[in-house]
């Protein structure tokens, strides 16, 4: 009987100790889920200013006006460098980027050739300034932007005729001409504010006429005027600084 009583007391003690031991165990810690990864999306919206430089080539044809009518003076290509700057504004909605830009460049695109009308004279055509006023339509992949542009172009030109034997100038005409421009470019934002790109533009400058006061060439031709038609191709490297330059954060999707 005594053994039975002792066994019952021991069993009661064990049953009472078990809940206390479970309560003494440390609670399982709660781990909060990590926040979603946030990746910045490059935003092209904002005003920008920059510099550009490159190489240009012009194809031009000259006609001379004489008392007997218009005589072809020949065609020639001229090439040279240019450098300048640009300023503009872009606005991005989704992946589309719209923009307006003004560009101005000093240029040294020229060529001298012997005239077909009289081998004793030569003509020099030169472009010493170029301006572009264009609208842009682009497609952005984050920090990479591909765009097309189009608008108005203006060039400052000089046309000279001189005697091949004496080197004396016979006539000169300086003029500013307007035309159209169409281009395509690619730009990459390598920091939130700075971007680098390359661009190609083609300029249609049409025909420009100038009058002379009865110039007599060494070969006996009387020139009363000239007409010059001209197209220009430009390839430029560009560096832009955009004001603001903060990307919009977005939660990365997996």
C-alpha cells in the first residue's frame, strides 16, 4: 500500500512539472518579411544643356548667270569639322520621350575647285556656322534613349571667285540660308545627370542665289550672278547635363 501511495505522488509531481517546463521554453521569434527590392528607373524629363562636336560633309552645285543664260559651274563635296552646343527640354511618359532642342555650331566645312565655265578661275564654298531647331521623339529603355528628330536648319555660307593666275578675288557673296533637318541619335545616361550620345543629321538647304556687278573672268565670260544648291551631312558626339537628374524608384518584379 505504501508503494502504491508513493507511486501516485511521484506521478502527480511529474504531471505538474511538465507544463511548467513547456512554459519555460523560449517563444519562437517572429521574422518580418524583407521589403521589396527597389530599382531606380532613369527619368529623361527635364531641361538640359550640352556640347557637341564632329565631322560634316556638304555636297553643293554652282550655276553662273551670264548675259547669255545660266551655265553650270560644277559640283563638289566639301568637308570639315564643327563644334558647338545645344540646349533643350525633354518630357518622358512611360517609355516615350518628347523633346525640343536648339543647337548652334561653329563650322569649317569648305572646298576650293577649278570652275567648269572657265579653267582660269576657281570657286571656294564654305560653311562657317550651323544652327538646328528641332523636335524629338524618342523611346527609352531605362538609361538608354533612341530618338529621331526633325525641324529647321540654318547655315551661314560664303562663296568666293578668284583668278587662278593672279590669286586676286573677283567676287564674293556671304549669305544665310534656311532649310530642313532630319536626324537620328542614341544617348546613354551614365549618371543621374550626365549623358553621352552620338547623332547623325541630314540638312536640305535648297538653292541660294547671289548677284554680281558684271564680273569679267580671265577667259572673257561675264558673270552677273550665281546659284548654289547644297545638302549637308553631320555626325556628332554629344555630352549633356540634365538638371534634376533623379530617377523614379519602382519595386522590382520577379
